[in-house]
C-alpha cells in the first residue's frame, strides 16, 4: 500500500463518526478526494461524493463511512451519563471501555462504568451486562457540570487506537465500514491515472448501520441514477476458531475480496466482476446471499426503477467490536477490482439478466 494511502487510512479510521454523526470522517474523506477528483461534494443526507468525468449517468462505487457507536439518553443528578447503542453491539464488549463523545465544545472522554465484581451478588455474576446496566463516567461531580460538556443526544464511539500487526494485519474500531469508504476512493485514485470511458462517482454513504429505510445509500443512488453500482462493505472472516464454514462459507483474511451472489445482486454484474478478477489474477472468494446482503446493496438495487448492483466485501475478523481486523492486501485488491470494473463499462451497458 502506498504511504499516502496508508496515512489516509489511518486518519479515516481514527476519526469518530457513528451513524448520523459522520461529519468528522467525511471531512477527512473529502479532503483526500480533492487531490485527484474532478468534483467533490456532499448532500443533506450526509453522503460525500467524489467524481471523475462529467456529471451524468456513470458507475457508482459506494462504501458507508459510519460506524456503530453510543448516544447519551439521560444525565442523572450525579453527572453519570446513561446511553443507548447506535447499531448492533455485542453488549459484552462495552464493559470497562473508554469512550469519546462528540460534545458541543469538542471531544469529551470518559469510561463505561459497571458495579465492581465484588459488589455483585454471587448469583448475578455470570449474567451478561446490558446497556441499561452500564453508564458513562466523564469525571464530573454533578449534573450541572456534566451539562456544561455534553447534552442528551450527543453521540460517541469506543476510544480505541489503531494497531498494526504482523503479516499486513490491521486492527481497529470502525473497520466496518470505514474500509469500504477507503476502498471506493482508492479505486477512484487508480482511475484518475488511467481514466475509464464513463464517469465514475465514489460515494461515502451515511447511516448504513441504522438504515432501516435505505439510509444514505438509497438517497445517493436516487440522485446519481448510475448505469451500475458496486457496493464495498466488510464480511465475516471465517478463519477463526469455532466458526462453522458449512454455514458461513470459507472466507479468509488475505484471501482477496469476496463477491456475493444472490439477492440484491445483478448476475451480469457479478459475472463481470468474476471475469475481471480472473483476468487480472486477483484472488477472490464467493459468498451466498440467499435472502438479503445486510449492506447498502439492498437499498441501491431497489432504488428508483432498479440499479444493476454488485457487492465486493473485505474479510473482517471480530466485526462490531473495538478491535476488528483486516488484511491490507485485501484492500488493495478490492480497489484494483473496482477500477477494472469501471474500465469495462461503456455508455450503454447491458446488465439485463437473460
């Protein structure tokens, strides 16, 4: 991976941006895009855009830039903050974590508190802690002091730092799916040096983790009306202990991008992605999506009159935790695959299944 790309990736991962509050990482993403895109912008839904070529129908690359997080729902008289999750947490990982809240005057740090093990009745010690049993302690003395720094509705994330490990492994929070936003912009960077025949727009979409109605993916697709769209997200790596491959497939870190087949995915787009991967010797794996993909692809595929959509995923260990893990090689390969796809599309593609 290029040094500039690695620096961009680190900055993107470190910027707190839970669903609905993505402005921090979105600013980092747009600033990077300014270096090579013809047009960079944003919309009222919180989506960010970077385009090569003229405005009009082209190829859309979409990766959601939000992450799971927490939101303050109550401040009690002692200054403790009570919260609800934003997105799908495994509640067990919240206990004892540090947090960073996006306060009105800037970041506010604190810790997630829980009754000490010594004070818990013996019969309750094995019970899983739920968010309602936990609180955030920001070190204040009372409610008035807390309200000088935070207010109800402030959002935050777990305060963890990025960790580089051997064999090109990277551990961090927010890999789901800051990685997707990174890959689509890296693909655009590759295309800027060798332009395709059609315009290409990379989109850092908002609110995927809570996108019950399609979130930013649906609104951005409706605005762009692309000829085809490729969504980039993460998928579960199954190369860890106790994961049943017969149920979840054989997905490995470093094994290349994962191409999904099934619902929400246009078969001709999928076949073209496979053809490009094989022609360019990009290792890949296939994944079945018999009902839904649980990604932005579900919203884009049914936007407007329907959009020919593909899904390229990056293998990810320990998803929805403070320390997700990916392989850097898989990011480069996914970006190269997207760039190859854009170069194969002309102004009148035929993606109608026959």
